[in-house]
């Protein structure tokens, strides 16, 4: 029974991750489409670490599948930047 519980938890985690990645991928595609149309891009104050983390999260599934471990060592004291975050991802 325990093995089944563990398998269920892993499946739920994998499905949640897949859902999150699908949402991020959809946002990225929308951003690329907007960029291609040269529409007004929203430049905002952005946290570099958050952008890097989001990009790493987006790549996690592919990295896991390839058995690649990504260790991020992000600096805590970076200033925010003006950017279109989705274009940086």
C-alpha cells in the first residue's frame, strides 16, 4: 500500500509540474507572438533571479528526462532591472 501512495504522490507532483510548465510555455508563446507582431511590450521592473528561476523551472522536465541536474547559485543582492521578462526567458 505504501508503494502505491508514494507512486500516487509522485504522479500528482509530475502532473502539477506538467501543468505549470504548460502554463509557462503558453505564456512564452504569447510573448513571442506579441514580439513578432511588434505590439507594445510591457517593460516592468523585474527581478533577475525570478526570471532565471522561471526559465529553469520551464526547462526542468527536459533536464530531468536527460538526467541533467541544474544547480542555480543566484546572487541575493542583485538590483531589479527594467525588462520584458518573458523575452528574457
